[in-house]
C-alpha cells in the first residue's frame, strides 16, 4: 500500500480509468454489470460538501467499452 503526496492524484475534477473484475454488482447510469472484467471511468469529487471536510473520493462516471479497440465510452 502506498501513502503520501507522491501517490496522491486526487485533484478535484480529475479523471482516471480503472480496470477490475466485478465480483459484486456495479451500476452506472441504470446499467448494472457483474462477474466480468470491466473498465470504469471515475471522476474525483469532494466528499461531505455539507460539512466542508477536505476529503476527496472517486465516483464511478462511465463504462469504457473496448470491444472494437476505439475506447468508446457509454456515457
């Protein structure tokens, strides 16, 4: 596990793509997938805006469908 500012890429509004095997159901825009490999585009948002805490979290934003290699997203 890595900690520290060197590994912290959580800037408000930044995006990343993660790839993982979905052991549990994940729903994005009313489309649910599970028990398959998937790529997900995530966006960094501020956590707990109502309490003005300085934490960030990654929110699932869109599925990445690489069936034809173009990197087309479903969002």
